[in-house]
């Protein structure tokens, strides 16, 4: 038998169900590979169970708040258990879209223009009276409103005119303290995954998502058949190379280790824009990282084992 690996999944985030799907698949893959697997839903029993079970490593299959924002990572470091995926600071930075976009701009990484508002700015500072300035500041409609910290397109809406802006903000605010209003980029949606290897980060082929409904929302992300995927994305070679370079830059800029997945849109002129970086990419049947890995001959079990080995063997 190989080492004992605890797979953390579920939890209380809004992406609980997605995480359970990721976690079950990861657990199966590890068991197939001969690891002793301890599947763990995240409950108040988590810490006592980890102390009792003493796993050699944890596979973090959590998505969303607490699992992807550095919280569980910090706890695992305190307990001295190696874990898969980016560390505390990288997770926290990537989770915070408003902050990571600032870093992208500083580093010359293209990202759609945006404004961030906090709930406090609306409640206590009169920010609502300046919403009329937003469209011009961002170059006009359409815009997108989304929570700064959230995933799976939850709380996100496309806004085509000024009348819809306040209600879109109200829809996003329950998801967190900060909301972004961002210019909508019309074009090809892609996800570019980065996997650390012995020779540094390896950038996998970009995956193109073409949702049949036209919108890559929660249902399009997780319902088989609702989205067509193309690997590599149907883009010219020079654009494919450029987006792979950008994904590597984002992975390194945020200080990611092991794995990350960078979501982008390439506009009609072939110019890419980075939307966000995911530090706990989905591992479900319709997820993008496994699809990209498969395209270069890394099967699902290989992918999972490779990530676990990085944690176990402390490959940074
Ligand atoms: N500025 C934008 N332009 C075009 N599409 C966008 C934009 N922002 C978000 N989207 C769409 O919404 C989806 C989710 O947005 P994203 O920023 O990746 O957040 P998350 O995946 O964390 O919910 C994207 O995959 C894309 O389909
Ligand atoms: Mg995304």
C-alpha cells in the first residue's frame, strides 16, 4: 500500500456539490492507484479526524470560500500536513479578483477594465450616487457584475444598459463584501491550466468553452452536453502561444505551486484578457483541467497522482 491521503471535499461553500463531485472522483482515482484514501467532508470534526487519522498528505478538492481562499491551507500548515495546490498567500490573492487584477495590471497582464465597490461604500459612503460614472469609465456596455470572491459564475450577471446595473449589484452583493463591475469582452472563452513539473511550470493546451446557450453559467459548466469543448482552443497558433505565456505569468505572479487554471477571453481581434486564476480547479466529469491534461496524455489518475506526489515529495 502507498501513503495515506485524506481528500477534503464538500464543506459549506456554495460550490459544495461541485466539490463533492471533484472529491469523489479524486478519491476513486487515488484508491485505484493503491493509496489509502480517507474521504473527508469538511465539518467541525475535520481537525480531530485529521489528528486521529494522521494522513501523509491532504488532497484539497474543495472549491469556493474557505477551501480555495487560503483558510484551509493555513490550517493544514499549522497541523503540519502537506497538501496539494497553491499555498496560503497565493490562494488568498487568486480568490480576491479585485486584488489579483490590480497585480495583473502592475505586471502588464491584460485584464478587462473594472471598478470594485465594497458593501461599505454603498452603505456608508454614498457610492450608489456615482454609478452613473461607471459605464463611461469602463468604455460603455455591455458590462458584467460579479462578486470579487466567488466561483462557478455565482452572483454574476451581464448588464446591457444602465437601468439593470443597480439590480445586478444587488444580486452580487450577498456573495461577499466586494463586487466588481467589469467590461464584458465578447470573444472566445478559454481556460489555460498550469501544472508544475520537474522542469518548472508546464502550460497545458488551452481549452475553449462554447456554451450552447451562449453563457458559461453554472448549468453550462456542470451539465454534460450543455457546452462544447475544444482542445486546443480554435485560435491561431500565435494566440495559443500568447495565452499560454500569460497563464504561466499569472501562475508565477501570484506565487502558485502545483497547479492553477487561468480563465481568459480572447476578443475578436485576437487580444486576450485574463479574468481570473483558480487555485483549486474543478475535477468533475466536465472540468477543464482534466480535459487539458488528457489532451497531452495525462489521464485523470495520472493527474491526481502527480498532484499528490508533489505534496508528498515536497516538489515546490
Ligand atoms: N469580463 C468578462 N467578459 C466576458 N465574459 C465574462 C467576463 N467576466 C466573466 N465572464 C463570464 O463569466 C464566467 C465566470 O466569470 P469568472 O470571472 O471566470 O468568475 P468565476 O468563474 O470565479 O465565477 C466566465 O467564464 C465568462 O463566461
Ligand atoms: Mg472562472
